C-alpha cells in the first residue's frame, strides 16, 4: 500500500473514534425545561407542584448529583 492510502486510513480511523467517543456517555432529555407557576401570593396555603419528565437517551448510567431551583 502506498503511504498516501495509509494516511487516509489513519485519518478515517481517527475521525470514526472521535465521533464515537463524542456520542458515548449519558445524555439527558427533558420533555419541557420551563414551567411557569403564575402569580402566587406570599403566605398562600395552596401547594404548587410540577413533574418534569427526564429520560436518559445515552448509552451509560445517568447520575443526577445536584439540582438547583431557578
């Protein structure tokens, strides 16, 4: 094989490995990232809640270590 073909094969291999490693790992998918509670009076006795649906679309375990309200 010529040197040029070897270099092309090496380049294709590097690109394939880079693309594979970028796609690997956990990936979180959220159905709706925002939720508006509207206006809530201070001291109101009503409880406000909302359920966010999360899905791991990656190929490894997804660990949620911290959640911060916004």
